[in-house]
C-alpha cells in the first residue's frame, strides 16, 4: 500500500446469493486510509453486481455515498436486489 501508510479495518457483510458466491457472510478487510466503498467493491470484483441492482449500506445507512472514504470499523453491507411479488 502506498499513500499515508495508515490503515483502517472495515467489515464487509454479504447477503443472499452474494454470500453463497463469496463462500462467507462476513469478512474483515484492512484498507488504506481514504479508501472508498466503491474502491472496496472494485477490489472484490463486485462492480457488476452494482449494475444489476446491488444496494450498499454503510454503517446501516442504505444509499450512502460510495465515494466517501470509509472510517475505521465501518460496516459495509452488500444487499442483493429484492425480488418480490
């Protein structure tokens, strides 16, 4: 990692089919200070899910800005599109 060298730890939570494809429901990730949720999603090759309706909640807030830097101990939940009838 470059930049300031400072790191933050965030928790990623996966739900539904995403949890199955990732093989786990939760993972803790160390990131460089200033990393955004969007960069985190790209790092895990999940950008295509965003295009198909994946919703992201940051610290419990659905629809939070994906280009805001994540804070230490942030929780990033990846919620699959809700299908219903």
